[in-house]
């Protein structure tokens, strides 16, 4: 495969992956819920659960939550070509900071599927608590606490590593370590995620607000890839003729 085609298919894979993850985020966690509507969690068990998380997915059917978990978890490998793509923009590919970003992003992609899938199990256990006799609640609450802890560890670690990697990427773009213009550091997924925060704050409670809240980072990833594709792809393919002969 020529270098030109590698670049093209890396972009296509990443864009498809981001779309699948946006769909997955919306299906598994795209709800705008008022915890007060569920006094069992907001009052009775408020000191034993994360109220926001416990009530978040109560309105989702099992099929919806499962679909949201699976469509993302099973397409996570589509982000690996994106890691390679980001690596291509660095001027000096053997420098420690370039390799550091490369491996941080690979680690984050490896962690993402489990972190996302655990939302399904967490949502289902809280639905079970909500719909069963109180006599079963002590055991179910203990199980839910374990699921919740697993979710915080897996999802939290994945998103922190990825955001950290793209923050460092932005800093390196600002420092001129890539072929991108320095201002392009402001269009990394890290900053694109931050730009969404004021918009979400002013939105009234609605399905749209729930969808944006759930899929914020992957919306940023999609926008990032589209911006690279439309404005900066030529910075990679202009040397195609040289690379294809190597």
C-alpha cells in the first residue's frame, strides 16, 4: 500500500471509529435525567451511591444500553490508525516526546473498550436495584459499588491518558515540533472538548444536551480528524512521491 493510501485509509478508519463511538456514547449514556425523579437513589440510598450515575441510565432499555456498549467497544481498533496518523505530523519521529505521545495514545485506545463497556453493566445493576424488592438491595448495592469502582478506574484512566496525550500534543504543536501551524494546537481533541463546555452549560435540559454530554470527547475527535483531513492532509501527502519510492 502506498503512503498516500495509508494516509487516506487512516483518516477513513478514524472517522468511522469516531462516528461509531459517538453513537455508542449516545446510546449508553446519552440521557438528561433529573435525579429527583428517582427518590430511591436521590434520597433513600443517596449516601451509598453516586446519585448522578445511578439515575443516568435508568430510562435506557437493556437492548439500547447493550448496543451502545458494543458498537463502541468493538470498533475501538479503528482509532489505532489515527495514532499512527498523529505520529506522521511530527518532524522528528525518533524523539522521546514523539514516541511518548505515540505510546500514550496506543495505551488509551487499549483501555477505551473496557472503560466504555462497563457503563452497560453499571446501568443494568442500578436498573435491577430500582425494579426489585428492597430485600435484595443490600447485595445489589454492594455489587453496584464494585461495578461503579471498575468504571471509574477503567474509563477514568483511559480518558485521562488520552486527554493528557492530546494536551501534550497541543503543547508540542505550539512549540513547532510538528508540521502543523502553531495555532493548530488549539484544534486538538483536548481543546475541542473544552470549547463544548460553555455551549452545554447554556443549553436547556433536553435530549440534545444529554447526547452532547455523553459524546463530547468523541465529537471532538471527529471534528479534529475532519479538520486535519480538509486543511492539513496535504502536509502529509505532499511527500508521497518520495515515501512511495522508499
